[in-house]
C-alpha cells in the first residue's frame, strides 16, 4: 500500500506493518521516515537490527539465512536493506519477492532507496512490496514548499514556527534540506525553550552573510557597487567556486524576472513579494531592483549567465570571473553595457 509521508505517523500508531519501503530523491526525508519507523519498532519489541547495503551483485543468501536462523538475543529483529542504486538484478528481484511472500512475524523488513525510475516502480519486486507492505515515496521539496517544510520541522522540534525565521533559513540555505535542518537544530540548541529571539537571530544571519554570496547579491540589489566589488573580490580570494556564484545569481535574477512579469500584469509589488515569500528584510531590496531593472534587462543578465555557465563547461570562451563581476555590477544598476 502506498501512503503519503505525512500519513506515516498515523499509520504507525494504528498498526506496525511487516514491511516498509521508503524511497525518493531527498535522502534527508527518506531518513526521517526510516527513523520514525525504527523508533516505533523498538517500542514494539524489535530490539536487534541488521543492515545490508545492496546492489545488483549482492548475495541474498545471507539475508535468507538470517531470517531462517533464530536469534540468540532478541525475539523480534529488524532487517534493514539499503538499495544503493535501486537496481537489484534478476536474482535479487526473485529473492526479494520470495522473502516478502514468506516473511515471518518476528521479522520487520525495512527497505530504502534513492529515486527510482518508473520502470523500476513497475518491476515485480516493487509490486510485491506494494501488496505486502507500506510504500512511502518522497518527492523533492520545491522552492515554493520549502518555507512550509521548515516551519513544520521547527514545530516538530518544539520551536516557534516564525515565518520570518523560516524565510531567512530558506534564503540562506538555497533550498538545501540538510543545511536547513542543521540550521533548525542549531536554533533548538540556542533556544531550548523554543522561544526564538527574532531580532537577535535575524541580526546574526545578517552578520554572517555580509561577506558571503548572499551579502554580495543583497549589496547589488541595494545598488551599492563599491560593496559589491569588495565582497566579490573577497569571494574570489577565498576561491569560491564560480558555479556557486552562477547558480546563486541565476536563482535571484530568475525570481526577479518572474516578479517582473507579474508586475507587468498590474499586480502590486507588495502582493508579488508576499506571493514569492520574500523575507521581510529583503522586501526593500527586491522592490528597488524591480523598479530599477526592466524585464528586458533582467533577461539579458540571465542570457549572460547562461554563456558563463557554458564557459565553465568548456562550451564557450568567456573569462568567467570577469563576466560574473560584470553581471553582479550590472545588477547593482551601474551602466557597464550589460544593463543598457
């Protein structure tokens, strides 16, 4: 049976199934499901756990032998199978199907994998898993879902799920779930009672970002060309990979392009900023950029970033760092040929 990740807690509370399969591209989300399952399993007497990392050449005889041999230390055991590629081969498919058909009551089988192709989800072993156990598929968290994901995880750790803080975390971690979770866990350590000092935390974020890629972009949006050059040179001196600069600038300018389109449809700036969940402190910066740059200018910057990216891959011949500096200076509003 296939259930949504948010249904797992309730499903576990009602009844522990014999088999669980959690998979998806976001490994952190898969791990959260696995931790939840194993936690409930321990409460139900499954004290002993065996883990196997499985690929297409794995010998399933070791698992079959383990299942058929009684435990000397615990009545109930967990067998955890991590599919390293999602491809288990013909022999593996046959072995797993047989295991699922004959799994004894004192064994809890937990299987996990990264993202699976549709062909793998139509395989016999997958269909048998669907029939005999619980399948939890995790989808990637999209940018418009990230703030909600952060607030939910803050609440689960007993933190006040402040939307401003969630927006700040989302902005600074660029959608990286692991980095976002690490920030949430740091908050829990800093504020064990769950009451976060909003001003203190936002000031801390601001100080940390002064000489980061984020600080450089914010200085550009503010129109502070001198600060932009200072931060950019600092990032180059620190050997910041150009791919990070490209991806961060592309994300920011692409968002501005989308907002510019909405602005042309006579939507108010305030409603656009709210729809895009712009962090309160950044609203003046984004508003300033939307007033300063036309849709055409922003598109021109995106095209230039595309050429820079191709140069990184050896498909074009631009001087990457020089061109990146030109883009970010153009974003600050200084006329250097790219924003004319």
